[in-house]
C-alpha cells in the first residue's frame, strides 16, 4: 500500500484497559529491534499509527464493524497503555502538540472532529465541520481538515476560523484518504489532488496559487513543504515547487510503472521511496537520493521487494516493503541503513524520531528501533 490513510470510523467513551474491543493477541514472534508489542483492534486497512509527546495511538475496527472503531494509546517508551476510546465511523486521524485529533462521519459531507489529550485521553473539545475530515494536518495552532471541503479550526478550543466548500482550482476531494494529501506551513495550506497542487491562504481559505501540469495522473505523495519548496510525488515523477508562486523548479521522472510512496528532505538532498514494476516477473523497490538543487540522482538503495509505504520524521526515513521488511535510512549515499523483518506483510507504518510503529491487520502493534 502507498502512504495512505484508510477511510475510518467514531461516539466517544473511555473504556477500561486493553482488551475491550481488541482481538486476542496474535502469537507472532517479535522481530529484531522490538522495543515492545501490544494487542490492538483488528482492521482490514488500519490507519498508520500516529505519535506525539511520547504517546503513540493506534486505531481499528471493533469486531470488524466499520461503524464501530477504537483508539488505543500507548507510552512510546514502555508500551504501557494510557487510554482507550470507543468510536463510531472514523474518517481521519492526526496527532500533534500533545493532542490527538480524530474525525467522525456525521452525514454525507459532514463530520465531528474530536480533540483528546494524548497522555490522559481526556476530551478537550469537539466541533462539527462541513467536511468529512479524512485528511488532517496541524500548523500554527490551527487544525485543517479536508474531504468535500476544507475547514480551519483553532487547536485551543475547536472554534471554526473558516470553511470552504470549494474554490475554482479544486473541490477538496480526498481519494483513499492519503495521510499526506493535505499539508500546511507558515505561508499556506497545500492540497494535492488529481490535477496537481493548490495553495490556500491560512487567513481566509482563498486560493493563493495552483500548479496544474499537462501530464499528472494524481498526487500520490505530498505536498511536503520544506523551507521555501514544496515537494510532491505522482505519475512516477517527483516535483519541486516554489512555495511562493507554485512554479516548478525541477521535475524528475522515474520511468513507466514507478509509484512514489514517500519522500524526506535532508539538509542537501531529497530521499524518494519508490515502488517499481520493471517486468511482470521482476518487482523491486528503491530509495533514491536526489539533489535538492536540481533533482538529479546521486545514489540509490535497491530492495528485493516493492517499497509500499514510508514514514518520514526529522530524524530518519522509515520504509516498508511488500515482503514485510522495515528499513531505516538517513541517506542512500552512505548506505547507513538498518532493517528488520516482520512475520507478516499486512501492516501500516508510522514513526516518531527514530522509532517506527508497525500495526498489523491481525491486531498487533510493534514499536521498533534500529540498533545504536
């Protein structure tokens, strides 16, 4: 699976500790590098675990029912469960600044957003918005939620700053709810769709600029704002856009059949995780290291299986491959990578710092760290 959030589910109540609503702990062996493991709800396609302030939160369905979900929070260091909430139909999940934000579907194009204290699970506020809140991001004390509209909420109390049902450049449709289709920084809110990227004013929700290339199938990764550039992947290409006006600085193609699954910017380079199908019987994955200046390729790391997902942090890039391998890397040029093998291929990947969180569809959450 590429870097995408599943469309999830959310009725709230703190439950007693672990097992209510969880499947029995699958008897997987712990992979190398395991800090701890814990049982979590089973899910056909779980959202990637999210983490903030030393707490990681996993989500899943209760008894396989899309309309009944669970959030379970654990201490990232010890694995001790912190809290658990019963949810209805969840639409999106994000964590930042010690708060966990979750969307709950309330109608055809409406959701309720709930904010929880990451450490205690106490509800801080709730707000109803005219979007499905499938994609969410936080910047400058503002929570942005999208799908069928875009809303800006104050993180302090949930009050609505503004809402947009659509602008001329986009209708804010989230396809398969990718976790990085929506991003924000000091200058703008960035939304990636099937036609390219749109930048929106954080002040009033009006369009600032749009990038609409002639050939662009869909945005698969990004927008990812870093300094004065916006990086976006799709149609087998990675593009660097100027954050001021959306002008393309460079565009690097990876060939037919390539699928971009993640990016991470270092001080001088851009790491691009990519899944390649070069022939019907020869599938593999690659992490490329590109020049930030012009997008030219410096080095690459080749994997034996497609790179299906990636999680980027300020410390590292963590990639997951189709054979159940989890790999940490800070740059392809030095081959300073560490890896471990999970006993399953069906997992979603999150990360915080150098720690990776792998959640399986069968109901296991692993906290993993590379060797020092």
